[in-house]
């Protein structure tokens, strides 16, 4: 026959171990009541844990694309605004050119308009957002357009090209003798290759032709930036730079007339090109918006699956927390009474 000894110490220790378990359960219950999900996914789901991990991974990936699309949308909106400014500046410049060509305004006014258009173009194309240049292509950390001012490399290259072609500078008295045909030839053989050909990136632009490619869904990408090397932008730069420089020189009336005539057609084509560029940018912006909406719908489905898989009943979780707190409080009270027991009280 076995004798079992019962002591206040044994009872106290048993209650202590019970309280430790209850406190551990309380921590889990409080976590579940606060988060709405099971505290230990592996313990609760068992073999379905892999499914839960996959759902969370896909949800987080979609959430990352949503954040990325927000940045893309901001960049496209800023690009649209900048293109609109360039288009307005080109329209104003065209109005000045038309008046100058018809003899209603002096060349001095046209020269100032060209200078203002060039300054606006340079400022807009060198716009940055979140530390990245909008029109730099993939060279987002490099200012895309060089200044065309006295002392700048771009201006020096243009002056050198003019002198090489005519044999004197634009401020030389000999510039008065340049005919309309000679100026037209200069624009075709020298100016156009310099602005519309390889000379653009050699002297004026630091941008890349390739724009930024962004992933807007799990299986869809799009080019989400506009390069300063776009042909419409080049045409505006060519007309504005040539007139701002040559109308402020010793070039004669015949050559000035040829400059203005060519600039009218160049700016007219540039306005059309920039309008198409705005439309293309708007289409991309709408694609990004639609992609974001579709991803949000997918995320809602994933979230429902996650809740169905890992979610807990908030009312039951709250009730369990209350019950455990009550049990722990009773255990503390009972332990305190047992610890006061002593044989000395009965001798």
C-alpha cells in the first residue's frame, strides 16, 4: 500500500504551475483578441500553414506594387503638367513668330519670346520629383538638359558650327551678307543634325532615349517616363535656341526672314508632337490607375482568404481573455490563503 503525502508546499507549487500556463494562454488570447488572428499559425493550421504563407507572400507583393504604382502615378502626373507647360510656351512662341513673319511685330520681340521659351523649356525639362529628374530617361540622377547661354558648352558648340559653316561669327559684320538661301542651307545641313540628330546628345542632352520601365501588375509592365530626347521637345529647343541667338546678332533681314519662316513650321510640328506625347502619357497614366484598381480587388480576395484561414471570432477571443484573467485572479487569491496555512495554528 502506498502512502500519499499532501503538503501546503505541494499544493502551492501545483497552483503556481497552473498560473504559469494560464498566463501563457492569456498572452496568446490577448494577441488574438487584439489582432483578430490566431496567435500561433503553425499550431492552429497545421498542414495548411503553407497555404497561409503563400497568401501572405502574394498579398505583400501586391501591396508593394500598389506603393510603386503610387510613385509612378505621381511621376506621370508631374510629367503631364510639365508637357502642358512646354506646349503653352510653344503656342505663345508660335503666336509671336506668326506676328513677326507677317510684319506686325519686330524681330526684337520675337527674340525675347524665343529666349523666354528656351528658358521655360530648360527649366521644365530639368524638373525633379523625389530626387529624380523626370525627363532624364534612365539617368534619373543627371540633369537632362544643358543650358544654352554664353559660356555654356552647348552655346560654344553652336557658335563653332556657325563659324565653320560661314567662315565668320554671327556678330561679324559679314553676317549681314548671309542670304535667305544660305541661312536655309545652314539650318538644314548644320542646325537640324545638331538638334534633331546625333548632335543633340553630344551637346545639349544628358538623357537616355530609353525611359523607365515600371511593373504595374504581376505580369504587366509599361514605360512610365518621357525622355528629353523626344522629337517634339528637340524641335522646340532648335527653333527657340536659333532665334534667341541669331535674332540678337548681325544677321541681316533676309536671313532673319528665313529663320522665322523655318521656325514657324518647326514649332507647328513640335506642338503636334508634344500633343501626341501628352496623349500617350495620359494613356499610360490611365493604365496605371486601372492596374491599381484591379490589384486592390485581388488584395481584397486574398484578405478574405487570410481571414477565413487564420481569423478568430473577436467575441470569443475577448470572452476567453476575461475568463483567463478571472481564473488567474482566483489562483492568486487561493495561493495566498494556502501560504498562510501552518500547523502552528492547530497546536
